């Protein structure tokens, strides 16, 4: 009797478990994968100079800065530029331009000679925009209006840094700090501007020839943008242009690289080129909008010291479904087109996300931005 009962219980359990397990498997298949793993190369858009490639060229192959920029911008020459550049300071989100008092501080505006600002007890000075120019005020024990001035009013200190007061704290800049409508503009010599740019783009203690190559590329980019713009400013201070931090970011090693290449830019037809650059191209450059930005294999980028030569990234089904809610339950990703250059047939130009309710197609660039990928050169593992 006990044996018969045992057999009945075992048989019952098999009957109960069998169909449930099959249903679970079908349900999991309908839901699609819980995540997708991507394997990729490079970091950034890949056009023009690879910064890690420049470091590899200099440190591993003994290349000089002229050879480095000549490789990444083929068919170009080296020329000279100078002068000043106008930079939008995005950290100052106020309408006014407020600076700390200091020795040799002076004010200049359109139609007036420079005026020394040497009031006893002054702590700060302020330019507030008006329809006819700006109002100058000084802070001692309280704010007091000093005078009305014309357009393009600006503070400077005879080439010494001036401390700009912003909502996020003080920041020091060389050159002049101008009130231009509601914008704060740093009008600064191109060479002094680079001192606050180059060490933000690459480590200042990299190989000197790589830092020199970056100095030339950054100077060229700034000169190109200055030539292309006629508004209040030539460039901003963020990654939308070139990252610029003023005096706080200067470093003796990058200062030396800037001085060693003083005034040198990459030119085509006598004019500065659009010298794009990115962290790493993964071993192959990407075609740009100009003849000197073409796709070619990069022998220097994929060296062992480049942390971006290879990467992985995992996307969950929730991330994909949240980004593309119309597809329903995520099923798969399918690459539709690549650029044909390098491993896996190159960078993704177009990709489709497929779900139970539909699918969407996005460009490789859009897909990269949506999911924070390092580059568009990836494959689905």
C-alpha cells in the first residue's frame, strides 16, 4: 500500500511539473532576452586625430608632432596664426559680470579709454547689461552704482588673471572679461586660451610630442571656429566646442608644449582646417566632411596603454524598452548597415530594435547617445 501511494505521488508530481516547465519556457521565449552584451572599440566620433593614437605614436614609435598631425590630417600644411579669441563662459549663468577687486584692475568700453578701478575698500565690481551698454557698480559695505558705460564693457588687469564670480564659485581667466548682453565673454590671446584647454583635452604629462600634437590640433580648431563665426563669441568652454577651464587648469608641461608650437596650425589652402579629434578611434579613422578627414587604418591607436581600444557594455531589456516604448517586449537588436572599415565590417550606421509589438530604426550615432556607448564601433555578442 505504501509503495503504491509513493508511485501515485511521483506520477502526480511529474504530471504537474511537466506542462508548467514547458509553459515557462514558452513565456521566457516570448519575453525575449533579459539583456544584450555589446563589444566595442574606440571612444568618440573617430574623425581626425586620435588622442591615444598620438600618445602611442610618440611614446611607442618615436613620432614627432609634425608627423602625427600630418598622418591624421593628410594633404595639409603647417601655417601660423595669432591674435585673440572670444570664449563664452557657460559657468556664469547670471546676467551680470562680477569680478573680485585686484591690483591694476581697469574697465574699458566702446568709445572710452581704459579707466583704472582703484576705489578704497572695494571688494567686487559688477557690470549689469542695459539697452545702451552696461551699468558699473562697486561693492564695499554695499553695492553702489558708479557710472553708465557703453557696449562691450570689460574688466582686465594688464595681462594678469581676473577672478570671475559665478554661482558655482570663482574662476580665474587671463585677458578680459566682457559683458555682452547677458553673456560673459573671455577675450583672451589665443596662446593663453590654449593653456586652459590642452591639459583638459589630454594629460599634460603625456609624451611631449603627443601634447604638442594636441596643442596644434586645439589651436587649429580654435582658429577655424574664429574664422567661421562673426557673433559675440567664437567658441564656448564645454565639450560642444573645446573644454576650457581658465587659469586653474594650466600646467607647466602643457605650457611648454604650447610654447614649443607657438602659433602653429594645420592649414589647407592657407586657411586653418576643421581639425577634429577624439579620444580613440579604435584602430580606424572615420570619414568626415572634408578631404583631409578620410577613413584610414590607424597603426598607432590600438596600443596596450589605450584603455579605450576595446570595451564591453550591457544593455538590459528594460533600458531598451524604456528608450523605445512602442516596440513592446524587447526581442533582439539587428545591425542594418556598417561603414565597412575594420573589424566586424566597421562602425554601425543603422540599427533596428525589434520587439513583440513592433520595431524602430535608429542611426548608429543616435543609438550611441541614447545608451551612452563609447562609440558606434560595436557588435552584438
